[in-house]
């Protein structure tokens, strides 16, 4: 039987797992919803490819927020961000600026894979966003060109986003 697009495996992100959750635990949990094609557990989150018409939607509806081994699961469709993407932090955004606006602005420099706009806190009118670009060279060029330029009435703060695994917050 040929696989149709409708029956293609859909990649799900499963988060907030208990540390001792195994591949077998998750395979058993998701099996009632469809065929578990692959299951990769990485510490407290996992990626599952689930096959079957409507299987992913049903699994998300039934399992997202459900308690599993003492923790409430996060189950959502994985947006499949490539591991080699470059994440750019964009600060001091106008409330009028949408994720689509940013995507348009950044794609003049190269391929934008994803754009996550974070709403401003009520105490400040400036928002921020993370733009994921496919090539680091394009991201660097965008940073050099856009940092300090005014966009929708505010000077942008644009820099490479560095993960801070040792940063504990203040």
C-alpha cells in the first residue's frame, strides 16, 4: 500500500516528562492513537512520529496537559526546527510589530525557518522575538544590517541568541 500524504507520520513534541520515562512507556502511551513509527527520548522531552489518519490530532487533544508519571504532559506538533539553525534575538519591538512583519524583514537576508514573537510584559511596552535562520552567515548579515535601525517606530536590538545553560537567573 502506497503511503498517501494524509497517512504520513506526523512528528510530535512531548515535553515535561519524568526523568525516568522510557521509550517503551511513551510507545505504550501513544499506541492507542496510531502507529508509533519512531520514538526518541532526550532527557525530559521526546519526539514521536505517529502514523494514522487523524492520529496526531487525537493524541494532542487527549494527552496534552494529561498527568503522566506525576507530571502534566506537553504534547504538540513539532515544528521541526533543524538543529543547525541560527537563533537571533530581536529586542525593543513595537507592540504593532507582528511575527509576519519580522519574518518579512529578516527573509531579505536569507531563509527564515521560524519566528517566535513574545508579547511585551504590561510593565513595558517593548516586546521581543526569536528569529531562526537557516544559515549563520545570513543571520550575521541581518544582525549587522538591522541592529540599531528603527522598525515600526523603535530602534531594534538584534543579536545572536546564546543559550545560557549555566545562567540561573537573578
